[in-house]
């Protein structure tokens, strides 16, 4: 399966994620949904936050030029919120899954989808 298929089918295709991308741990994009772009520098800042979340806790998470309030951040998952949308960021062995959801999608619905794909990718050493 291509990386684009993971984005289109396993994330966007569920109806629980509005926009999504997969970036390598170097920040470079592997796949992204149509019309969504995460600059490499934003991806690199997100990746750093998995080991030191102090920056995003103090200044928020910038994704696609939009600032989100950091709700949770640990070495695997980062969750953020802005008005009626939110984000779920999950680190695997080789990549980071980036997903944005908007109301009426509930945060838990989006989280479940993204975390499940991350679990699968980790199980196959990605």
C-alpha cells in the first residue's frame, strides 16, 4: 500500500479526519491529503515536541499556519485544539501521523482512527 493510500483510505476515508499527512522523522512529507500542506519546518518542530514539549506547551502548535492550543503531549501522542477543530499527532518508529478534524467530528473519534493506524504501522516496523 502506498503512503497516499494510508492517508486517503485509513485516515480521510474514515470520515473521522478532515485533513491528514504522514511525514518522516526528518520532517519530509511522505503523503498528504488534497489541499493540505505542512511545511517541513513545522513538521520538524512537531517532531521535536515528542521529546521536549515545553515549546508547544508555551507557544502552541503551528500546523499549516494555524495555531492550536496543546492539550496533551508525550513521547507518542500530541493533541491540540482550536475553536471547532483539533489535531492528533502520533509518532511511529519512522514517521509522524498528522491529522486535523473539525466539528461535528468528536475528538475521541479522530483520536481512535489515528492511534489505530499508528499501532498498525508500529507493528510492521514503521
